[in-house]
């Protein structure tokens, strides 16, 4: 039986982008386990690569957010991704020149707040199964299943901040 | 430019290069789009990488080249005016504001203000909830005002509190006019959703009912006239109790008539509020949250 909840760790900026520039459509790369290290023995969850483990993604980003780590590889990769997405949306006519400049300006600014991680907790029952797509093996870092939900709506999931439970190291 | 893109307009070409870079960055070996595959192949050739090279370093080099190419195709975005627009709308990441706490806020907290200053700045830089008003979209609404709310845990759960901050935006500056701690045991909070609801509940507990323009209430989001010198407070007579009241509000100009008006008018019984602070007596070491420093500019 599929797990009733799906998890996705993202920087807070992703929620800003979705609500302010994507008409409330959120994108989520999701996993059936919050912590794949603790997936039941024998389940496919144990085969999910550590780089796709929501707990690890969340905690690694949180520590770099706490440390204001200027050479953070994770934050650098997020910055590159958002710049690329902004170019794609601009070319596709989904955002205008001003909105493109706003996304680039936010990414280039020295804000740390936008990189604070948040956890999406998505009740599976609320999502039409047709909208949950399995990521092809060639795009996954491990054998374990990974999923994507496109055009996720805000009322379909909860956004949780776990930082209060995790002290800086 | 990569040959496959020569016949396309610059924006479309930049978009395709960005798609290709995204595809490479996510190690997608077989992007659906034929043109995207061609672009990646051209980038590999230019870098002298074989088709099989899929180690992270090679993929990073390919994506980097694609980024450079797409940057060349698009005009440099005007990020300064973009940040200014974000600030005006209240969409600027809040840790980028220059925070100025006005003296009346400091007066409320007296010798405890240094701790409160850190709490206020942390609330702004990393809020749990935020709400922004203006620029004026419709009449009878506060403009350029931001509300920030954040909860703070302590070593003793009964002493946990939230802070509501009311600030006026002025470009990249944020002037803090009000900052109040809200202890759940003292303020009725059921059903609150937005920061303004928290402020209203706080005003119901610690504020006097005031009369302005023929209306009475604990919190006026906006008045259509400046605040008179003699605000009428409707309060029960408590003759043996010393009263210290602070009436705080933000001034703004009506977007149409340019007449001054006041926003977030509140009359707080300061002694009652200070008694609550003294009762809980939360010290710096009691707070479990980490105070958030300002982002350090790069050298």
C-alpha cells in the first residue's frame, strides 16, 4: 500500500516563487518517506539515494542557512536552478521582463532567509493519482522510487518549518 | 552561439539553453526535446567532452557553458529597480531591510530593550508569518505597512511567547513603530490567522477602547483624519491605579486627497503590559531560538 503522506524539502524561496510568479502552482519532487534511512527494511524506500532523502536535504540546507555559508554548494545550486528556471519562464512567456529581473535580483541578493528550508507534507489522498508522476530511473540517483507532483496547489499540502527542533551544529 | 539556435530569437534561444542546463544539472540523460539534446551535444563538443562523460564535474562544466551562453543572449536585468519594486510591494526578503526601531518602542522595554531589540530584529528577519499593506490598491487601507509575527520558545513552555511587529516601509528602510510580546495565557488567540488578527487580539487584552471619528474600538487600522491631541479613551474608572497609556500609530497620506491619516492606532495600557513582562521575566538565556544576525555583505 502506498504511504499516505509524501514529503518534499525545499528552500523557502520556492514557495515565494510559486505564490508570486507561478499563479499558486507549486512544483514538488517528493518522496514517500521523510527519512529514507528509517524506511522499513525490505521496502523500496531503503533504495532511495541519500541525495533524495527529504530529511537529509532539509537538515543539510538548514545547517548552511544557519552558518550563512557563502560557499555553500547546496545554495549555489539552488541559485543556479532558479536563474535557469527564470530564463525558461521568460522565454515561454510565463513571466515578464520585470518579474524576471525580480527573481534574478532576489537570488543574487545577500538574503539568507530565502534559503531557509521548509518541508512540504502532502496527503496523498488529496491528489489525483494522475498528477503524481514517477521520476524515470535515468533521472534518479538511486533505484528507489521518486515522484513529482506538478501544479500542486497550496490547499493540497502543509508547509512545515522544523528549524525550531534542530539546533545549529 | 550554438549553431542549432542561430535561427531563433534571443529570448527563445536563452530559454532553450536554460532548459538544457536544467536537464544537465539534474543529470537527465535523455531530455525529451530533440533541440535540447542537440544543444547539449554541441556544448559537449565545444568543451571536448565525450558523449559518455557524465561525471559531476563534466556535467557542471556543460551546464556552466550553457549558462554563459544564455546570459549573453539576454539583456542584463536591472536588479536595483527590481529590488526597489519588491521593497515597495513588501515582497523584499525581510532580512534585506535596514531596521530602525523608533524610541517609543525602546521606552516600553526600558533596561530590557537590548534583548527586545534582538527579538524584534529576529522576528523581522525570520518571521513565522508576515503581512504587507500597500502601495495603496484600494482606498481605506493602510499603505506601506508590514506586520511580522514569530514565536519564541523558552526553557519553560508556559513562558513561550510570540512577537508581533508593526513597521512602516520606506524604500529599503523599515521603521518599527510597535513590537509586542503575546503570551498565549494572557491573550485569547483561538481562530487567529493573519498577523493583524494577533494585533487585534493583543489590543483587546492590553488596549483601551478609544473613540475616533465617532467610532470606538481597540484597534483602528486606518482613520481618515490625523489623530487629535486629546484622544478619548473609554475605560473603566480605577481611581487607585496609576495609568500609563501610550497611543501609537503610523502616519500616512491618503493616496488621493494627500490628507494625513493614521494607521494602526492603538492605545496600550503600558503598566499592564509591563506587569506581564515582569511576571514572565524571560531572560536572554531562557530563549531557545537562535537570534538571526543581519546578512553579511560580501567583501
